[in-house]
C-alpha cells in the first residue's frame, strides 16, 4: 500500500513556513517544528523543484547558521517580493 504524505510532518511544516515568504534557520526550525535536520529537508525540497536561497549569517545570535528563503515553486510561481 502506498504511503500517504503526512500533512503534519516536519517537512510539510517547513515547506508551508517557506511558502509564506518567511526565512528559516536551523535554530528556528528546531524551536518551531522540532526539525533538527533542516538541511536535509531543504535538500529534499530542492530535489522536488523548489528554488530555495541560502544566506549565511555572519553576525548576531544566529551567526554560523544558514538562513533559507524560498524563491520559486516547481511550477515557477515566485514567493514573496
């Protein structure tokens, strides 16, 4: 029997957060969704065709964390501004 996607999965929650035009880093993902493998989730979303930009933070409390922002969906729809 094929496995149905879980709408409450960590991957789904991360995708919905990014689709709203928000950014997300590892510390935020862990706190908001309990997602400790954000880079793996981003990797899988990119494989599905989502265009996601990585910005490496060099200052502040999130120094060293990459912040992710979705730019386009697989169908070419732009996210945010």
